[in-house]
DNA sequence: AATACGGGGAT
DNA sequence: ATCCCAGTATT
C-alpha cells in the first residue's frame, strides 16, 4: 500500500498525546488484563460516560477474574441491566469461567488466543494485547476508522469486512512496535476529542497540516459507509398478573433481542391487539382460570432499538387464585423483582406504574 | 457480505 | 429524526 505522510502521522500523533489532554478513565494505564478486558467488553459500542459506572460497579463486585467466574448469572445480568447488547454479558461470564477452568485463571498473552475467546473480537484482542502485554497490535474501532479515513482521504467503506481488513492493515503499518499501547490510546483519544464524527475540530488538530481530507475541506465526507437501514416494527403484549404480592415472569432464552433478560408473559402479534383477542390466547387463558381475575388497566410504551421499534402494551391484571405456572415461568414477589434484569421498557413501566407493589 | 444485537447522548 | 458510540457473532 502506498500512503503519503505515514511517518508524520505517527510522529505528530504521539507528540500530541505526550502533552495534550487525555481523558481520565479508571481503566487507563492499568496493566491487569482482567480489568482491561472487563472495560473493553463494557465499552463495545458504548460511550465512555455510559460505561464508566458499570465498570466501577463490576470491579467493586468482582475485583478479580475468579470472583466474576464464581458469580451467579442472575446477579451478573442484574449488574449489566440497562447497558444493552446482553450477549456481551453472557459471553463475559462464559469466558471468565472458561479461563478459570481451562487456562488456570490466566489470560493468554498473545493475540490469536485472545481472539479465540467468546466475546473477544479483533478490537478487544488488540486492546488487551497492547495495553496489558505491550504487543504491537493496532486497535481498530470507530475512532480509528474515522481518523485514518480522513487523514488519508480513503474512500474504502468502513462497514464491510474488506474495509475492516484494509484499515486494520494500515493501522498495523502505522503502529510503532516499541510503544503500541501509547499509539492505540492516542489515536482513540484523538478520534474522541478532536476528529469527532460531526463538526471535527480540525483547526486545533495536531495532524491538520498533513490531513488529506482537511486539505480538500472534505473532512465531513469521511469515513464512507454503505448506509442501509430497515426498521422492523413489533408489537409485544405483556400480562402483568398479580396474585397478592406475587407476579409471573420468565427468562427470554430464544435467539432474539433481550436474550438472558426477564419479562412478563408476552404475546407478540402483527399489530397491537385488544384484550378480547389476547385473553383468548391459550398462553394467557391457562394462566387466568375463568372468573377469578380482573383487568385493572392497560398501559402502552414504545422503545426504539437499532433495527426494531417495539410497541408494548401492558395488561395489568389481578387474580384471586394462584396462577398455574408453566415452566420456565416463575412466580416471584414484587419486592424480589429487583433481583432480575429486565429490558428498559419493562423497567420504566414498573417504575412508573407499579411502585407500591415493589416495596 | 449482510444482519442482528441496546441504550443513550449529541445535533 | 438521525447518527454514532473503545464491536462481535451468526447466517
């Protein structure tokens, strides 16, 4: 590959990082691979400010890999509640246990073995390899893609496997083998603080004298993406059935959104449905024996996900007889609900509507 | 190669 | 509303 001003890129970036502001983060500069790993998993597709408190929470609850591996899954998911991308949480625990069981509780010290672990992809493997072990692997995240696409004015789309490979190879040409961690830290800091997605601060960018996109005043046109978007609309109907101070929940195990979280008995339909149709459905009818229940209220909420818009309708019902639970449903007390992790749409519903029952 | 997977902040 | 965030797994 032939790129102009490669040498200047690395030199100016490191010079800038040596003197300029660095964002303060609890995981910055640490060498413990466990905590680096934990931070990187939390930060996948997550803003630093959103992830920070989750990191603190996890370090407090599980100071070491062994502590995390020994934790109950329900508890770990409860700590993760609200962060999104819940497979990260499942893989986190899986890999913690895998490391304790098959690796003597020690992180592998090379890129390939790190990459083979569940939940660790190219970015996270490079982050652990460089930050914990000083290995010369360049991280390639959204910041890096943007900085490189602009500096070299590269039209290669960043959101394809081929594009990722292309930018990864470039980043690995630029990284100085003697201080990979500093380089990785610096390029992400630059992307986050100066080479921002919108309205980049090119005027005070340390690289502006060699930045090809800036020279063309086209910095906003990079990076190039193959935009595609289809939003699916879904209609969830929840039965919030109270028998005294107890209600029914179940864990979402299917391969779908919110896998691993809990929810109320739910019927999905092509469109919003009324109580007449839903209460005829065997799934709910069997839970509510004739004549001993009463519908007390209906609440609607929406939640926008990346590729789905969820319309939820909550049916608040009280019964005078104990519902006939079918596995994997469970009957829990309202005051125990806080032990389980729920999707945001349910958390907000409970918070606003069901306060007295939760105490 | 395309798609799914969350939730929140910034504009 | 739209974009994007210290990405990864699956099909």
